[in-house]
């Protein structure tokens, strides 16, 4: 399995390297380095989403509302030195016939970075962050409410690599260490570990961004012609591992405990599209996720493996002007989800088949050459089928949000 992940990542790098050499030299204003004074540096995986889902189980039904925001940006007030914010927040509200629950969390990091060029394409940086936040959960069936105060710290070394001499997007492997501390309601949880992640970073001066409506239209010219391509900003590969310690001192007759566990996880997300005709693109999204959690006291462990493959077609309105950036899309996907728990001689396995379809519209707002801020809204149908009992869970509802798209040719 590890060889397949490496081969996919290697292919993706070679493929994109050729694409930027051919398509972006004359189109994108780029800084001398990704750490130049006045540059804005952002993670292309920044996104926001909102879901309203109607859920129907074989013996129950209800609905769920959720939203989330992940946003990271740095500004360089001087050469080599960047400061910025990293925000992650989400909220989930679920209500079934006899049960309600509410959960939310917010974390805000203040980041500082020092970076330097190694040669015309390779760079290196060190980034540190300190964060504060909180969590809240409420079980409506028992009226129990828990609140937690969170603290986090991380240290990261990254190596942004420009895929050609004049590209403003950088493929960025990152090696880091992270620590989180959560406490509240006589409960404490400490987690620490290392991670290896890859993704795409864009670094551009203020002059490269659109400052009026005419530039928004200008930047989108010739992006939807046959042979043009784009990738989703969340395309990434990641691996993490570490340890977790939870402590509850006990109260009101409840016995206290200390639990120690180790964890590991692996993630691969790829989204790629190509215009096979003017205004008509085909593409796919591939998601893979694997995780394992092992209790160090009783040697029990839980593992999970999910995959989802979702072909999609997109069509832009065949008109001139701003409305040309409007597109409709149709997506249909299949996948599988496996859960396994082992405790002593006891083993429990759950396997679910996944299928989904969505129909929606979006709009590419080009805030600079080759980069689009893309709001979207769609209606989605999902079915989850237990492969042993054949029981099905049906989910349908409205989804909206924004993501980032990077366009290129090769």
C-alpha cells in the first residue's frame, strides 16, 4: 500500500512540473522568492462548507446541520519573515426522533515563519505557531453539556519547491511536531505527535491580485478552452503518528482513570479536471483515509480504512463576460468504509458500501491569474449500505461552500 501512495505522488509531481513549464511562464506575476516583502502566502486548501442533511435509518430518521471553516494566510512585512493566522472552526447539530446532540470547536493559531531560498526553485522555512480555542458538546437526551479549553503548539519545517522558474505555486512537503492540551469538566487530554504532509502553497505580491471587476474578467480569459486543466486546492498527502493521554480524577462516586493510547493516520486527496472541449471538462476526485488507534493499557485497537472515487463533469455557460465563469456540475461516486475493533479475543468488523450523486452550480472568481475563489451550491444524495446486514442509510440535502481552483495548461 505504501508503494502505491508514493507512486501516485511521484506521478502527480512529474505531471504538474510539465504543466507549469508550458502554461504559466508568461501569465503569472511572481515574486523573486516566496518570502519576499509584501507577499501574501496562502494554503490552497483553504475552504468553507455548510451542509443540511436529511437522514433516514431503517428504524429512525432525523436531520443534521453542520458548517466549518479552515483558513490559513501569512503576510511578509519584511524579506524572509512572515506572520499570520490559522483558523479552524466547525459546528454540528443533529436531531433524530428521540435524540439531539450539538458539538462545536474553534482553534486560532498565531504563526511566525522564517524562510530562505536554496536555489532558483527550492526553498526552506521554519514555522512556529501557538493556538487557543475551545470545544463544546451537548447531549440533548440527558441535558449533559461539556466545555473544554484548548491550547496548541506546533513547529514545522517545510521545503516549498517551485514547479518551474516562474511559477507562484509551490509543492510543499512539511515535517512537523504538534502538541494539544484540552481540559474541562474534571477531564484532561494531552496529545502530541509528528506529521509529514504535502500540499500546495501560493505566494504572491499585492500587485498580482485583482483590484477591479475588469481584472476579474481578464484573469479568466482562455481558462475554459480545450486542453486547459485545473486542480482542487485540497489535493494533498499526509501521514501522522503520536501519543494521547486522557485523565479523569473521578467525582461523585465515579472512579477516576488514566488512559494512554497511540495513533497513526494516512490521507490522500486528489482532484483533477481537464477541458476536453471548450467549456466542457471531465475529472475525478479520489479520497483515501486510513487510521489506527491502540490502547496501551488493554492492548485493544481500532482501525479504519475509507476510499471514495467520484468522476465528475462540468460545463461553463457558453457566453462572454462574467457569466462565462458560471458552471454546472454532475458528480457520481462509489466507495467503501471498513471499521475494525480488536480487544483480546474479541474482534468486530463493520463494512459499508458507499454511493453518492450530486448536482450543482459554481462560480470561478479569479482573484489573480490562474487562481479562482470558487463558491458552489449543490444537492447531494448518499446511500450507506451495511454489507453484512444489507441495512441502508439514506442521506440527502443541500451543501454549499467555497474552495480554491488552480488553472494551468501543458
